[in-house]
């Protein structure tokens, strides 16, 4: 991995899968990492070394818990905030066959709560720093030529729009909507194209490439900009 582009990263939703892989990658790259989990933090704590990793607990759907985390992190400044947390929801039925409350849950988890969390910590990001949202190539409206994953697609497209609005409100920050590719995780399944390490290496490099470039970009793990 290249020399670290940042000194301190806040990784939100890092207890497993891509989040855990990102925590490992940034630690291996010499970063100081604050990583959050909702409950089970055993895998995260196994990464701790030389006190460079701090594990916090928060459910970003809980505004009171987010406020408490903000209080615990008083005095911290971040070069990178990366909101990784998200859910897939039902993948096969078209959206009109999914219960409204399920659609709402996926929307809140993948779009609203990440946007609200980003706003809660925006003033803790150093000038010229980065805020990244874990998006998906499935959030691209222009690339949707096969339907499928419709509830998830809509939530990620909404997240991309909210990230764009966040960028407008915070013009000094580099804001990224990052697609990790199709990865062999619990969400991606065993037939996915990429292993976690390959995806994570690309994601880290894609974020580093945008360092100090204010504005919003929608990028794939290999650095390509994705069509809206």
C-alpha cells in the first residue's frame, strides 16, 4: 500500500466484511483508526495494536447514540470519515412487490442515516479532508439495464444524491460515493467477482487519488468515475 494519505480515519460500520477489511488496510498503512461497530466488535479488537485502533459502538439509526459518540470524540479531527454501513434488503422482487415498510427501512439504512451521520461529524473533518459513502455501481441510474435489486438500487441512488447535497453544503471537502465492486461478502455472496482484499486495496487508492480535490465524485473501486 502506498504511504498513507491521511493520519486519522473514522470508519463507520467496520465490524465485518468490507468495513473490517478497510480497518485492517488503513492500520497496515500506518493510519490511526477509530472504527465503529453496532455490537459484536471481536474481529475489530483482534486488529488492535500499539493503540492505533480505537473501537467505538454506535447504531447510526439512533440519533441519541450518534450524539453520544460525537461527545466521546470531542477534540478529534479526521482526515477521512468513511460511512460503510448498509443493508441489501430484498434483492429479487421488483419494488412494487416489496412491503412499504421494508422499502422504507432499506432507504433509511442506506441513504438517510448515513447522510445524517455525515452531517453530525462534518465539522470534525479537517479542511481539505474527505468524507466517503459506501455506494454501489447498482446506484447508477444510467447503468440500470437489467432491473433486479430494485429496492437496493433506489436506496443507493438516493444516497448518491444526498452525498451530492452534502458536498454542496461543505465545499471544502472531497466527498466520494464509492462502489466497492461485486465482492464476496455476506451481501455479495460466494459467486461475486472480487475478494475483500482486492476491493479494499482499490477503494483505498481511489479515495487517496481524490485527496485535496473538493467536490463530489462517484467512483468505482478501480478509480473509474461511474455514470450517474
